[in-house]
């Protein structure tokens, strides 16, 4: 399955009007959850901004100072990453620049593994949603209203019916919501 997973404010933004997302820094409990989710993936399809945001996990040794950080860095670095960018001419680590269409690259990423693939970056995810490629939506709803910024979800041309398949509330009061496209089987 192709999964879109992001943190968002209650009013549905992944970054605020100033481009900040410090309000979504995960607690240790949530970070451990992210680690397990990352370990379960077979690949990541991402846009340039998300790739650059996550690049320190590839090359900043200070993020490995604590055991949990080191475990996440290992899991993240092991994932094959496909980066969509109009401005980058090279990428680092276990990443490659996408050369084909979004649909073709997502199909290739899914064919290359027997695990789920995650898509990240609001613009790229919006295009995947429009193409009907996203199978699951995983939202970490943070208890904050930011009033504007980059929306979690794009406007859609037609209604998309979802089935709520899991929820969890972390001690930090962040609520995890997992939705699957209605009519798609269990995984």
C-alpha cells in the first residue's frame, strides 16, 4: 500500500504560515511509534523539502548521540528513497532522483518491496491523492490551531470515502488517526 503519513494541527496544517512545524516535535512515546512505523516500510517517495528536512538523519552524527536517535537513523538510512525535485541535481545516501511520472515511480517503489511505501511532502502527496494512488492516510493530530500554512490535504474534485481503522492517543495528547480508502481490504 501507499501511505501518506504526516503530523498536522487540529485545523489541518502541516506547517504554519511562517513555515514552522516545531509544534509537531514528537514526544519520546510518539518517536518510538514513528521508529516502528519506519522499520515496517519498504521505501519512501518524497518531495525535495521533506527530503532536505530528513537529510540530517543521514549525515548529522549528533542525531545518533542517544540510542533512540541512532535506531531511527539506522532505520531511515536503510530505506530506499525516491526524491521528486525540479531543482536538485543529486541526492545523498540511499536515495535517487525520480525520473519517471509519479504514477510510474510509485508503481516501481511498490513493486520493489513486499512492504508498504510511504509518500511524504504535501505537494507530492496531493498529486498522488488526485491520481488515486494513496491507499492509507495516517495523521498525527497535534493539539494546536495554527490558523494557516501548508494544508495536510488538497482540495479534491470528488469525495473520497475513508474507513477509520485505528486511533491512538499519546500521553502528549497527540491523536493518531489511520484511515484506509473505503472498500480496500485489510493489510
